[in-house]
């Protein structure tokens, strides 16, 4: 008679091993109180399906940002990261826990409009001893950092034009690195409705207009950043089983401007016949 496999019958133990395997730290147990407070781990220290997806996304993004953060820390004794549209600040807390905390230097600022989320994030940062982590309660378009600079700006799943607000914020604060994972995009699709032109068949049907508009939006964002002198890489940041909003725009400052990218952007806009609001930041 075969004995039952206790581990196979114990989902809690299985989930505990799952998140430990995901967690890129030699001492993952130190992060348990933080992950419980963020409701990524349950009270029993396990993962549910939703929290597993969230954790996988944030950890993948953290690992993709590690090289850029390492470069920033080589060049600056105290680099600053601003996470805009932070929500519950999953990304900011995990970046601090895994990178800024162990490094013993650098700071993380979360920017969020909802006062209650900012209040709870401040309380969690204090309880966790994250003394170089702070929060600003303000719309991204109005938020200003002390000193007017941010070395890295991140925005995870900022919806529609909120990603554009993140780009404006990054440019206003002269960010060296910008990491964006856009969510839904509707502005360009609205502008394309009824628009004529040589490419109109690409957006004639509503479902195709929505998908095409989302794609074009991110193409324009990449060209805008290139026009400002950033070297832009666009890639997926995790598997589609974890999120359908899976496009990462990673931009690193390379020069102060790029006339060729500006020309490519102008040609694209001429062909489309629409001008999204983000074009207000394109250098002359």
C-alpha cells in the first residue's frame, strides 16, 4: 500500500516552497512580515492564485531593473527611485526590501493620489524599518520631488494616459532610467475613430481600432523617449499567463536629444493624422 504524499496533500506547504523559490534572497523568511502586510502572503504564509501572479510580475520586473539600479549605485552614493501611480506600492516595497535595503543607501518615493493608500504605505514603511522610503499624496502631474531629480522612474500598470503622466514626470525630473509597464490605452483609439487616411483600414473595426491604438500608443511613447535622447528597449516582462498587459518600455538616458527619432515620430504622426497629448513634450 502506497503511503500518501504529505507534501502533495498540503497546499500551504507547496505554496510556501513556491514563493521561496521565486524570492531572490538567501533569507526569504526575513521578508515574510512585509509580504503578509502587502497581502501577497496569507496569514499562514502561503500564496493564492492572484497573489502568485502579482508576486511573479513584481519579481520579474525587479530582476530586470537590477542591472540599471546597479549602474546607478556605481555612479551615485544615494540614487533615488520614484514609483508613480504606486497604488499599494508592491513594487516600491519589494525593490526596497531586495535592493535598496541591503545596499544601505538610496531612496524610494511612492507617488499616489489616494490618501488612504499613502497613509497605510507610510505606516508599513515605518513598521518595516524602511527609513529611506517615503510617499507623496498627489496627482502625478502635480507631484514634485525635493531637489527636482529622480534617477529612476517606474510605473507599473498605469492606465491609459497615466503612463504619459509618468513620462512627463520622468522628463521633468531628468530621470536617467524610465521603466514603464502600460495598462489599458484608449486615447489614440478615440482619436482614430472616424479618421480617414491611407492607413484607415488598420482601425476601421472597433476591436482592431482598440488593439491598433494601444500598439501605436506605445510606439509613440518609445519614439518620444528616443527623441529626448533615451535608448529604448521594448520587451515582455513576464509570461502572458501572469498578465495580458505584458509590455515593458525600458529607457536609459544616452544623450540629450535625437533628431532622427524626432523625424521618425513626425512622419508617423503625419501618416496617422492624430496627435495624442503626449506630443506636448516633444522637443522642437
